[in-house]
């Protein structure tokens, strides 16, 4: 698994990727599956299985990402 730094390298739009997000204040990091999107009001959506995927809060920044293998 090769981790890539964001925004130096951007994933393909619409495909789910495994990311590491960092809180802007506490600097705590957590892994989460996100989808990179090209929308006016957000760049990332949480892949949560719902009909409408939630926007990633502006309190979090994506710092690393890697592709998820397709089966």
C-alpha cells in the first residue's frame, strides 16, 4: 500500500479512497473512507453507504490517501 500526500497528489474524482484526516486544532488523526468530489461547496464526501453521502467537516483536513483495490 502506497500512501500519497494530499494535495500534492489528488485521487480520481468519484472513486472511494482510504484517507488519513487530521483535525485542524488537536492534530489528531483518524483513517476514513472518502470520495473525492468536484462540487462548489466541498471536496470530500464520507462513504457511509447512505443515499446522500455526508460532506467532510471543514474541521478536518485530508493529509494522506491511498487507492482501495477493486475486486
